[in-house]
């Protein structure tokens, strides 16, 4: 089985790791763990005025954070499957999270994409969008969207 696991390091992603405990993965199965850095320019920046902020520091911090997220997720997954002999690789992607996850799936050809759901209400989805909803509708394979238990 090939699984693409998308994480942003939040509690919903932890719930998705917990859900994966129920999978009977065996030697030779593959898992690609991805996180996405979205470096979109905020709408409040006046690019027509000639000022474009230096994003070098932001990008360096985002890369550092992404590396930490991937390391933590891969450690948790290895703890879940200590003897299964599965391949767990990691990759940082850049761009819009929903489209980059779908593109990665197009390259990897996984059997399943696993990701957590933020649990936005209807109004939040209108303004913020929903990565899980977009991935579900555009993915080339099955998608498992995991909701974290209520706190």
C-alpha cells in the first residue's frame, strides 16, 4: 500500500496518525509524509507601490518549522509501525496546500491520502477555504479525512 500523509503538525494531524494505527501495513508498504509551505504574499502588501518585503527570513523560519513538523510526524509514524518494515519518506512542498497535495499524489500514485480536518464551521470555510475538502474533490485516489476528538 502507498499512503500520502499530509500534515501541518496540529492536533488534527496527530489524530490522523492515531487513525493510521488501525491499518495493517506490511513490509514493502510506502508512506510519504508531506507538509506544505504557503509563502503567498499577504493582501495587505502594496506591491504596486514598489515595496516588496524581504521574505528570506520568513522562508528560512518556515523551512525550519516544516522540517520540525516532518521529523515529529515521521517519529510518531515509526513508533506506530516499529517492525512493519515500511518506507517512510518526507518532503516539504511549496505553494497552495490543497493543490500541492493533489500534485504530489499525481506524482506518487498513492492508494490513499490521509490528512486531518480543521473542523471549520460553514462561515470559516467560506473565508478560509478547506484544504481537506479541496483535496477530497480533486485527488486521483481515495482520501481519508480524520477529525480530531472534541476537547
